[in-house]
């Protein structure tokens, strides 16, 4: 029976079989050092010509990068490195001999790597990013279930928009006209809170924005959460608790991956303390002090977000924005009806916005008037309005972008490396 590399620490001195791929090979005369991976980790297998039959040694010499192999050997401790193990080869089989693997162990341009994304995923760095991504997904589910949320799936095909149709992908839908690829599951999980109280969805969403920044994808994954009887301040507390839980989970469970990525974890460790909270008005005043020329009523650009967090060890909330630049469903601030009870959460180290959230408007007449004011069809949103007719309650929610969170935790430069197969305005393949 084959053993996972991640479990070898408990098997020193025992004979095991590893099935995986040859990542790299180097030879020193009658000794070959084979770097193997199996998805759970990496190990060096040492093949000594004098200890193997001529047939097996021929296979060792013949095997090429990314060939799939089965290796039988004895687990030993590395002679110079603590908590590192090796495999002393006794038998070696080639499952499939790879021919002319295109990605060599050297620098390649980003276009070449993206064209070969299906193979690039095998590199150590991409392996580490994928595992951190998985850890973040696990951490999100763990925290939300602790806070009494349950997962409720929302549809990808939707008849209307959450934030206007200009950023939606239209899709012909049989005889029913045009559907759209979802930009958020929010409206649907708002419906579910009257059933389960607190819920979240987690899946792909789509934005037809022609953005070419290091932080934008046209298809990405979003976790949207909604909670009944939760108002603005508690909503911020839940968001902060989630992000701090993600930090702790990844620092504990992704040490090897973060080492591979050469991630300085000190900023993440420092970020696990109470977050800074600004109102929009305070943020604009602060930005002016820092030299920004942003005007009141404008959205924050990348540079502005960077300025606000430049000297901050913790993420920064910006709450209570002008209603004129936010969606129709956000509840007005009772202390100033020109503002809404919302927030954006800006991460440290220039990572930008991770979360957008708000308290939702729970009054039927007010919500109807805002739908009309936006030029939207009340008929299309009648089902959403119904939620305010039958047992409406104060409620709040938020969405966190998975890839942006992965980018922050891993410290990678470009968001295209934070999803297995990125979709951008210039890339649809592979």
C-alpha cells in the first residue's frame, strides 16, 4: 500500500511505497537524487547505483521531469536538516514517462506560464497557493458554523441584478428571455434567513468589468453571508472575527506553504488584533491629510486604499458611505439619511478591499421607492420585496472575495495566481 509523503515522519526506518511525480533530478556519478511530490508534500529519494539492479538503475537514469513513478524505499531522517526526511530507494517503477515537459526549472514569462496554466499548477509555489486557498475556504466554513450560520446555495443563473446590469454577463435562457450570470448570491440568501436565521453561500460569481488590475478577475469566488436580527455594529464584529480566524487558521495550518512562498508572516501575526474603524467622512479627512486629492462622494481608488493602510498593522473598516455611490438595498443611517449603514474592509500591505457589507433595508415602502429611483423594475424584484411584506426583520450581511484574501495571506503579487484557472478580459483558456 502506498503512503502519503505528509505521513512519513512517523515511519522512520520502515519500508514504504510512494506514488507521485518526479519534480526534479540531479545525479552525482553513481548516486541520483530524485525530488518527488505526491500532492501532500515533497521528499528527496536517494538512489545508489551499487544498491540497485542494473535494470532499476537504468530506469532511474531514464526518468524525466514530471514522469509519474512508484518508488519503494526506507524512510530516513535527513542527515543535516531537522524535521526533513528522505527515502532510500530499493525499487523504482515508471508509470508514464513524460516527454519534453515544457516548463523547465528556470524563469518563464507570465504569458507562457498562463498558456500552460494546466501544467504550471504543479510548481511548488502554485501548489502552496492552492493549499492556502483550501485552508481559507475551510477556515471560513469553520468560523461561520461556530457563529450559527449554515450554507445555503444560491443560483448562478439569475433574472436580475444585485448591483445593476452594467457589470453582468447576459445569457440566452430558452424561451424565457435573457438570464444573467450571478454577481452575488446576496438577494437569495436574504430570503433564506427567514428560514434558517443565519446563512451563507460560497461559489463562483461573475463581473463583466473591463478591469486589468492585479486585483480583478471576471470569474471569482465569493462568500456571501446574511444574518437576521443583526445590525450594523454587530455585522462589523462578525466580519472582523472571520478575518482574524482566517489569519490564525492559516498561520497554524499552512506553515510549510507559507515558507515555500517566502511569506513574511509577521505582518499577518500583527494583523490579528482589533481592526481600525473609520467612517467615510473620517477616511476622506485622513486621506486629505496624507496628500490624496480624492473628493467627497468619490469611491476610493487603489492608491487611496493603500494610503489608509500604509502605516496600519491591522485592516481598516470604512463605514457609513454616501448613499449616492452605494446600491439601493443598503439601509440609511438614521443619524444622517444621506449615508448608509455599510462598510468596506481594507487589508494591510496594499492588498486592498477584502469585504463589502451593509445592513439591508427592511422597510417595504422605502425599498420599493429605491428600486424605482434606480430605474429598476419593481415587477422583477417583487419576490425580493415580498421578504419585507412577510415578517421583515433588521438584518445585515457581507461578502468576502476568496482570491483577494488568498492574495493577501500568501503575499503573491497578482490575483491570477490565486485561482486555479483564471478568467480575465484577455484570457479564456486553458
